[in-house]
């Protein structure tokens, strides 16, 4: 629907890519009975450079197919223990929640403007001391991090992800 509405095109990484904001955008819907002018779908398309496929920690891409069950972002949100293969995928980057590696290397995301919306520019966290999570009660965790995108998953999953990353990146594990 977003493509048909002229908001952008779908890249090889499966993301909607907007002409101005790249894939770093949120979309929504407005229900109305107003007569609105129809936008044409964009003629632009993915460069098919393969950067997203090469960088993907979970090797999610296979031609036109996308296997979400090996996506690091999916795995960092998945409940319960992960298989050893899933743990290795989570440990490939230092992020305890999400991934976005495919977006980071996408040429359509180069030189995009910073959002004019203050809510997306303020109070950013570039680092979280995951070890401190262990000392917080669930209530304290919610009070401290409750407004963060990762907080809905809870501290146990974040600690689990941190543990996998830490275990895979020790000098002993590199031997």
C-alpha cells in the first residue's frame, strides 16, 4: 500500500525506501472521507548493490526471498533460549536489541536529512550499561527505561542477548 500510495519503493532489504528519508521512516494511516489527490508510485528503485545481503548477520537474503527467522532484529526480540546458531547471529554485532545493519549500509540512506521532529532527536542513548540491568528490579527497569523502544521486551531478554554477545566475543571463543 505504501508503494502504491507513492511513499517510496521496497529495497532488496525489504524496507520501504523514501526518496528523502531513505528507509529511516515510520508510516501510518489516516482514515478520512475527504477527497484527496492521488500520488503516483515512484519510478525510483533499489540499486541492487548487494550491500544489505553482504552485511546481514543472519544471511536473511536469498535472491528475492527474505528469511526473517534468522534476522538478528527478530532474534533479539524472540522469547526463550536461542539455539547455538541463533546465538552466533546475535553475537555478530554489539547491539543487544535490533540490528539495522542492512539499513546502515544502504546507499539510499547516505546523506539523508536529520528529522525535524524533536522527539526523534532528543534523549538518545548511544550506550546502555547492560550489567546494570541485573541489579534493577523489573519495576526499576521500567521506571528507568520504560519509554525506550527496547523496554517492552523486558530486561531478561536484553541480559540474555548481552550474555550471548559477551560469550562469543571473549579471547577464548576466538581460538
